[in-house]
C-alpha cells in the first residue's frame, strides 16, 4: 500500500461538524445517481494510474512534492462551500485565513508590514511583481540571470517590457561582474534575484546585488518560488545563509507553497515590503460586490476569482506545522537538504560520475563520466530511461557548456550544452531511502556503461 488512507475517516467527521454550522437552513439535498458517480470515479482512478509515482521516494526527478494530508483534507472540506477569495462576499472565512497564512509566510522574512496575497502559482505571482515594477519604473528593462525561470522573459513580453538575461558563473548563479556591466549602460528598472533556480537550485548572490541596488537604484525582486522556505533551515552553507539573511531587504518576494509548502497545485504567493503599492491595483466594480468597508483581497490582486480552498488548505497546514526554526516543518526541509548532500557525496566519490557543484538546496546535478559532452549526454539519456524501468525516476537538465568548462577540465566540449541528470530530493523520506536509490542507480549505471 503506497497511498495514505487513515485520514479519510476525518473528512466525514469534519463535514458533519461543518454541516451543523448551517443547521438553521431548510434541507436542500440534491439526489445523485450514486452508481453513475461510482462508474466515473473508478474510471478516473484507472486513468490516473498513467502517471509517474510522484508521491513515492523512488520519484527523484522533477520538483513534484505530495501535499500533506492536512492540506488535502482541508482543501476537500472547503469544496462543499467552494469559497471565492476575490471578495468577502464570496469567502469571508477563507479570506481571513488567507490573510493569516500569508502574514505567517511574510514573517519568515522578517516582514510585519507588507502587502501580499495568494495566487495561482509562481508564474502569476511573478507577473504581479513585474507588473508593479512596470507601474513604478515605466519603460525600464527587466534583468534576470540566464538560469532564472523562463517565465520572467515571457512575462516581460506580455507586459511589453524589455528583458535582458545576465550571464551566470560556474555555479549557475548570476554573475555580478556581468550584472554591473549591464547596469552601467543604464535603463534598468528591476533586477530579479533567483533564490533557488528550478534547474540547479542555485541561489543568486543577493548580498552583492543589494550593494549594486544602492548605487543604481533599481527595484529588487526575489523569485524564491522554489527556495524560499529554506530560510527556516539550519544546515545551509555559510554563504547561502548570508543570502537568506538579506531577503528582508528586497522590494518583493514570490514563494510557492505548492512546491515546498506541502500544498496542492496551484498555490503561489506574492508579497511587497511597501503596502502602498496596493494603490496601483485600484479598480471599480460595475456591480456592488465589495459590500463591506474591510479590505477585499480582490482589491490588491490582478486575479479576480481565486479558490478559497487553497487558502484554507495552506492555513490548516501552517496551523499544524508552524513556519518556525527547528519545528517539524523546517526539520523536514533539513532532511531533504541532507539527502541531497549525502547523494552528492556518493557521486563525488565514485569515479563513474561527474559532479557539477555541491547543492545549495536539495537539487543535485550530475552525469556519467565520458570523454566528451556528446557521450555524456547520450549516457545521461540512457540512464534516465533504464532507471525508470527499475522504478527509479530521475530528470534531465541541459547545462550550458560555458558553465562547465572550468569544472570538467578533462572533457572535450563538442556541444554548446550537456545533458546531465538531475534529482530534486524534495521529500524528507529521501534521506531514509537514499541507500535503496543508490543501489538502483549503481545497478543501472553498470548496465548502461557495460552495453555502451
């Protein structure tokens, strides 16, 4: 048995408790054809089997992390009401829960006075942050590193803003010298610092970027969609910890609870350290929807209808697992990072493999040793396929050769990029399962290299 069933009994108990809160209403039961429902939901269960086992520790590929049982239960329970967090009229309780949950996220970065809300995911959250930048710095360019998420270039196009990618150093972080050179040319309105790239988990050198901000006056946005929660852990490297200690000084932050925050998709969060940017969202509704004087989340959000269920699930999760240092939540993140460090150590000490650099968070990039990048890429793809046949699911990542030439001195770079293997060891269980994962990788690597 792989799935968790024990919590299902709690949903019926909670639903009956919720129902009592509306006991003053006359019954309005709707009859359903239970047999028809059963047939369709059984078909859904069959169709869903055509997925990778994202929930299992043997899935060590993309950044897909199962939601916590409390998030599933709270989300499910709220669907009987299906609140809309655009306005208090559509979700009084869930709107209050959203404000409380976002305030707790903001407190991780030392913000007590801020403006923020949930949204559909990191893309929408980053769009709002860059939209605010456009309002405050019209006509100015957006900068992000070459390893930043592709959404920044795409969003810049949607907003009609010029975008420029900043080259990276050998650790896939924004190159400060290259950034300084671009800033000297002028016309830059916003710099995006990535706090945990989705490719390698690299953290841009925020300390140095902040120094340049003082001189050049740009807005500084932190895309911490992937890595934001790691501010709570105590096993970061010293230089990475310095970066997280500076996060309170940026103008805006994006974090995705549906990544490390144990939430269902889609749940993103955008926050601004200056609440006055809320005035930029001002709009008038053509009908009386904002029927109270209290702040409605729709007044500070580009999205209109938004699922209150996401807020309820997040609030419940943070109620069970508070966002504090040395708590159960932060300890689970620490285990993911320990798993990545242990995995990296095994790779580093095995001559069959080539590593790139020690992981900053919980993403590990590596490849099979070979004489040139063509062979390395081919071997990576073969291991990816064969490992899946052994129920070990990895991911691949095309790494720019320019970033590897100073690291892999014995490799002939006959391609502009190298296909490497990549693992997001996001589940705390990965630490306990690492020996089993390594045993499969060892067998698969021997099989592939023997037949190559």
